[in-house]
C-alpha cells in the first residue's frame, strides 16, 4: 500500500461517517482576515490555534518563509482575491523563529536539484532569461526584518486597498507565543 492509497482509504471512511460536517463553513472568512504563514509542519495547526482561530475564520496561505516573493506572484494574488472577492479586510504576515527558509542558502538547494536530475544548463538558461535563481532561493537573515519587508510589500502594493490593516507577527513554533512586529492599525 502507498501513502496515497492509505490517504484515500481514510477519506472514504471520513466521507461515509460524515466527519466533514464539523468542518462545514462558507467561502468567506468569518473573521475577515487573510493570514500568510510559513509552510513549516510545526505551524500547520499551531499558527491558527495559537490565535484562537477555527476552520472558516480566516483565509490561510502557507508558503516557504511566509514570503511575498514577487509583487505579482501567486501569494500576492491570493491576498488580493481574499480582500476583493472573499470579504477579508485585514492581512497578517506570520513569520516564525527557527525558520528553515531563513537559513536557506541557494547553493545546497541547487546541488540537490542536480543530484535529483536537473541539468546544470537549466541554471544558465534561467540566468540568461533574467531569473536570478540564487537570489530566488536565498533565505533571510532576520525573521523580524523579513516580516517587516513583507508587510510593506502588501501595504504598498498598487492594487491593495490603502486602508486595509496589514499586521506582522512572529510565532515561536515550540510554544505558540506570538510577538507583534507591525501593528497594521497604526498605519490607517
């Protein structure tokens, strides 16, 4: 049996036993917030539970490092859709201590890519296409600075409503303690 088949077998029982009923909610977030947090497995539930949130309260976007990597990338697009189409009227960027992305150096990632079959010529092709793969894969030095920078990217985006509060916080993945970095209400 494979992991996929184990998961599908569980899902069959989940549906048959109507366990989904306790998760039923609407498309729009009850608390009218969109949260961007890291994809770290320690935060899958902790990031919302530490704030007292339940299913349906927020729109939750998770990616490596809770980063807005590009002003017109999928994370920023998701934030804008949540604001304009799904009723979110606040944004929170949540970084975390001991973030693997923060310590990420591009060279070992690129080396592992090559080890797993990516032709090194691809890196040259990307470079000649205007993509700085080393910069794209580079982590950050300070989680607080990263959160502050990402809050600014959202707040200053030309398509973002100017009066939307954009907050920045850092969570401790060991105990769930959250420290405020940027209070979005102070800018409105």
